C-alpha cells in the first residue's frame, strides 16, 4: 500500500512539473507567434497600401541583447526595435523593383507552400542616411555589435537595404563590431575580401579583428581536441583551405600525426569504423564538415583522389558507417538551409540544403549512444558558446570594447542560430 501511495505521489509531482514546462513552452510559442504575425501584418499592409511610405528594415527581423534575460524579453526588445524602424517615413515613393529577400526568407522557408511576397520600399529617408534610425533609445547604451552576414547584411547577389548605412554608422560613432558568419567553407580573410568587393562591398577595408567565421572556430576546436594519431574524414565545400589553417603554429607537429582524408572507399570506412568501435573512449575517428551545403572537394592528401563532389548515396553510406560506430561528428552550423534566388521566378527565395540538414540526418543513426560525440561550432551550436561567441567577444575587446556583455547586441535573421548564440553568452 505504501509503495502504491509513493508511486502515485511521484506521478503527481512529475505531472505538475511536466504541466508547468508545457505551459512555459506555450507562452514562449505564443510570444513568438504574436511577433511573427506582427511582421506578417506589417508586410501585407505595405503590399496593399503602397502609399504608406514606411521603411521596413528587412534584415532586422531578429535582434537580441546579450543580457541573460528570459526569451520573452528578447522578443519584446525585438518588437520594439522593429517598431522604431517602421516608424521612420521617407519622402520618396519609389518601390523596390525586386522583392526584399531577407523578409521572404524568414517567412517562407522551409515551407514553400506558404511563400510570402511583399513589396517593401527601399529606405530613402534622411533617417537612414544620417544613421538616426540606429540611435533609438532602446539601444543607445549598446557599444558593441556582433552581426550576422547572410540574410542580415546581404542576400544572394546584393547587399540588403540599409547595410552600407549601418556599417557607416558603426564607423562614424566609434562602435566596436564583429561580422560573425556561420559559414563552414571560408575563413575570415575570404569573407573580408567578399565584403570589400562588388556586389557585397560595405567598405574599402575591413580590419582583421572585425570578421570571424565558424570554420575558424572549428579549426581551433580540432587543434585543441583531436588527439595525436587520429583519423579524420573531411567533407569540404571550399577546397583545401582548412589544411593550411590546421597546420598553423603551434599545432603543425600535432596535425602532421593525423591521417586526413577527403576520399574513402567503403572498405576503408568499415576498417575505420572497427577502430572507432574498439576504442570508444579515445576518439580516434572523426567526421568533419567544412561546407555550407554544396561540396567542392580537394584532392585526398593520401592518394590524390578527388573527394565527393555531390551528396551521393555512396557518400551518405560511408558517413553512416563511421558515425554509427561512434566516430565523432564535427560540423560548423545548425543552419538547415541557405537562401537562393531564381531569375526565372523573381520575388521568391528558395532554400538550398545547409550543413544542419545533413548533420541532422547523421544524428538519426547515432541516437542514442552517439549524441555525446556531436560537436557544432557555429552560432547556436553546442560548442559555439566557447569557440565562436566567446571569441567574438574577445575580438570586440581587442578593438577597445569594455567587455561588458550588457552593452553588446546580437543582430541576425535566425532565432535557432544567431539569437541562440547570443543567449548562450
């Protein structure tokens, strides 16, 4: 009888805890849904009433301070900033000849059945030109910015409206900033080159400490965590850029003990899998992604054979063989897709599979024993706080920032990566 009463008591307690958790999730979902509907209503209003010359910043859908507050407060701050952006009117009645991609991306993907097409005027007002729009009282205390790039500063083929003016405002007001990208196929030097060249030019020059990528965070992770004599199978979307970076001092001697491969036969993959299964505590086998979805493989350092240039069944099978036997999985970002445009269908933004989509596929075969062997180094990833976000803060301090996190703002277009990364610090 006592056991029965004790079991019922435990059941009641668990039920209360679960009910409270569900209630919290429902409240968070309601706030998120409410903000999303506000965004959607604003777009539809602009599309139906073009005479309303309100300027909507398509790349400010998601903004969050780095302060350790509840998510609801971050969403409220986001709504407040959006309201400030929407309250600025301009004298020009010019309409954007193309739909603004950032807004469509946030609202349409990944459900293509609900694509939203909204005509949004390109900002022309004096507020944008002078930077007064960014001096809103809600963020007047902010002195440092960590800014996402793809979907926030630029979209496929062009900068987003306001990007150049925002960058000019950062320079003019002496703010510290870091452009922080989840790309896994480029290091910061390549991103700086992109941002100083047409059609993505925001400046003629960007100092080293103002750009950081998930690829660089992942390189540092590998240098610190992979043991001597390990075997790495690398899937690359940017050629062999990672090889030289991995061998930078003081890690050259360590990296030279690794066997780095970009091409594996099925037989070799099974041999590696046997090693991984036989030594589960020593992490000798690693699967590493340096890509953003598309593949551009380098020649294999061991046999000069070209790695996989597309996501074939054979490649997926080899990856599955390795991770199913407890190989470590390392990737740069949880981004499920990247935006793309189709000139034949102007106005729509289409999702291209991203690294997060392929990582999730492999996680299915790792469950439940292999979840402790998954390492995501980008914004929002389980290792992103230490290797990406903390380093971005260090770069701000290197520029002269105080390091006070309550004075740092994250600007991005994705809650699951950019803003989750901000909340982690």
